[in-house]
C-alpha cells in the first residue's frame, strides 16, 4: 500500500507534468496551490498567486463577445458561492501587451470525508483551436457572400435574358404572324395555313412561358405577394393540389433582392411538395409588416424525416436555408401535425448586413 508521503509526491509530480493549468483555492477564494501549467497560461508566477485572492492577481477576463467578464460570474466564484460545478466555460484572458489568450475553464469542489476543503480550478489554452474556428467561420462567411453574389448575378442575367427574349424573339414572332395574316387575307387561303398559325401561336406561348420562368414580370410589376399568389394558383392548376393562402398585414416596400430571394424559396418549396409530399392540400400564410416577413407553407403529405432532412440528400433544403441566411433570415423545415411538412421562412426587412448594398436593383 502506498503511504501518504509517497502519495503526496505522486500528486505533486502529476499536476506539475500537466500542460493544463491547475489552481487550488481555499473556501475564501485564496490561492493555496498551483502548477507550472497555470503559470504558463496565466502569465503569473505561482509565487505571485499564492496567498492572494484569485480575483486579485491582476487578471482581466473577457467574454466571447469582447465584454468584460463579471467577477460574480467567473466559474470559481459560482462554485464558491453556490457549490455548483462549472464545466467547459470559454473565456478570454486579456493582456495589454499581447493577443487575448482563450481558455476553457472547469471549477469544482474538492471534499474529504464529506467536508469541502478546496476549490479546484483547471483550465486549458484553446487559443489555437479558437483561431482555427474563427478562420473557418470567416471562410464560411466568405463562401456565403460569394453565393449571394452569384445568386444576384444569376437573377440579373435571368432578367436580362427574359427581357431580350420577350423584346426580340417575341416581337419577331408576333410580326411574322401579323404579316402572314395579312398575306393570307390577300390570297384568300387561310385554311391552307392553319397549321402554320397554330405553330406560331405555340411558339409565342413558349416564348411567354420561358420569359415567365426566367423572371416573372408580376414580381416586378405587382410585388411579392401578387407573385406568390400567382405562383400558388399556377401550382394548384398544374398538380391538382388544393391550395389556399392567408394574408396578414399589409405588404411593405420590399427590396427587389429580398423579394426575389423569398419568391425563389417559395418556388423551391412548392417543387419539393410536388416531387415528394404526395399531398392533397397546401396552405400558405403570408405575414408582413415594416420589420419582417414571415412566410409559412403547410402541406398534408407524407411528411419529412428529421434525420434524413439533415443528410446529404436534402441539398434543396440546404440551398433554401443558405438563400434565407444570405438575406439575413432563417428557414425552418419540420414535421407538421397531424401529418405533413411545415416550412417557415422569416426574413427581416431592417437588416444590418452591409452587403445588401452590393445588390443594385434588378432590371
């Protein structure tokens, strides 16, 4: 059996070998022991810490948002005051002569025979990991910004192509039909050209459909709500699904990039319902005010599996969510009750993101 002196020696060797910092406090919050890891991470020698209150050794802690960490909320202070264990508390150690050192802190009571005798505060330096996380977040934000720019450029190009097709090809086909009608009347042989007239009418309708699919004119002429009602009616006629829309509030002035984003998400939602839901009814709710827009789409289909919706097969939902986030909003897709799927899209109109300034109005 190992004797007490040998146990003390093993304990001392163990804590001194740790890279993590260890500080022991008495029930009054005074430092009674520490290890070299604590000296290295905190930048304060054990000699300077021993016998002093932990909050009085000149350390400035900050929260992840950069605000000062209230002394009453420090992990060891909570453990001292309440007896509760604190785990995985992330905080920054601010130094005037260097970058902030980020640490993860645990704090717990040490007891012997049921009687507490010390507070164990342990912490590890996570600055490198946090820097990697920040770099990853920066890369993710840059990719999202690129995605927004690409989406905006695509919408501008779609609008331009639709306008060119409508103005050029549509005008040419209409002119051909007019000239042909005039010639046929002169020749008094309209019956012989009936198939040609049908082909021309079909071509003109195809041009209109292509232009509408590229960029619905109603979105620019009558606004977002009218475009949603038009798209829902078109969807119902095409699929045979019964559709109903409920509106609350009056539609505010919506920037064109926001209106386009919401409309595209709505289109993708209806496409998913047609492809996967096997629904008989779709109910849409459009709520709007000067601050935000909430669009909810409910179907009574076979529903969505929450596990599969998070997988790689849900790229459509992921694309919708990314588009919503690019607009400063959020998209939530979850099972509805008693059955079906519910899609909730919320977009703030009072956005703080400056990148909206890069998106000039779509022609």
